[in-house]
C-alpha cells in the first residue's frame, strides 16, 4: 500500500511539472476566429483592431485569458501585457485627426499635418486605447507593460520628425491616462529606421531616456528569437522580448538579459 501511495504521489508531481506553462504568446483581433493558446506562461493582448482608432472586438476574452496566466518570475514577466497600434495618418484626412490643442515642445495644432497635431493625434489615440482596457481591467491598464506597435503596414507621414512626434504623443497619452508600467516599442531595426530615421543611440535622445524594445519576428524560429534577444535591439537597450512562430501562433520569449 505504501509503495502504491508513493507511486501515485510521484505521478501527480510529474503531471504537475509536465503541465507547467513554458511559453508566452501575443494575441489580438486576428485570433478572434480561433481559440487562444492553452496554458500560456504570459499573454500580450492587442487593444486595437488593426488601426489606432478601432477596438479589438475580442479584447475582453483575451484579457481574461492572459490574466489567468502565471507570468514568469526570473526574469520577471507579468501575466498580462498590452500593445496598441500606432501610426501617423494625418495626410489621409482621418476623421479623428485633431483640429486644435497644444503639444509640449511643438506648440499649437492648426488641424494640418504638423508636429504638434501629430503629437496630439498620438496622445488622443493612446488615451482612447487606455480607456478601452481600463473599462474591463483597470488594474492591468494601470500597471501592465504597454507596447507601441510600430510597423510599415500602418499609415505614416512623409518625414521622420512627424512620425517621431506622433510616437512621443502615444507615450505621453498613456502616461497622462494613468499607466504606471513601462512603455516600449514593438518593431524591427529596419522598420524602426524606415519610420523614424533613428539609430539606437539617437532613439534615447528623441524619447528622453531608455525605451524598452520587443523584437518582432512573426517568421522567426525560437533559435532566431534567442539570437534577437542578444543582438536584435533597436532602441539602444537589450531587448525585453523577442517574438517567434509556433505553427500558426505568435509566441514570445522573455529575454534573460534584462531585469
């Protein structure tokens, strides 16, 4: 009987260990039609539906999915992180382009495609994204890490300065709305340079300090993600996260070189 009991205990422990989550994932509106990854280590949830002025229709369920994850202890990665779509579509005459207001360091917005209006556009879109999350999970909205999705598929202005102003506005908008967690950039070195013209060193100057980065890699392998953790940084700091692909899912590796 004692031997049988010990065997049962060992089996339970083995099953518990084998079922422990080991992989983080990011999800957003493209995953609305399918099921979220089971047993995630952590989750990164997209707030928008492809554009900065659209909401992810599945955000409520995806926030709950990520909230059930345990997170990672070493290095620390919380259960829930958030990311928002960015851009600078001022030349496309979008309905939510600002008509007035004042931006720090840029002055008054006159409704045209200017540095000031670009900044205010980012500020307002970020605040709206914050409110979308705060209505469902105010703790996550305030404390979770936020990431700005900076990719060429979005609409961008024709000059680096305008795009930098918009991204500065996105960061300011999240801070003003109430977030206390870190705010970083999701992109690649090539896309970041094409959109902002910034090198890793100049990024820190443009954004008044170190900005975390999450290296995009929707076609990368786990081995490539590990390499990106050490050599893929584009904001002048060691990457925090590196994305890779598992089948049809976007997985994420928490880099070990950051606190």
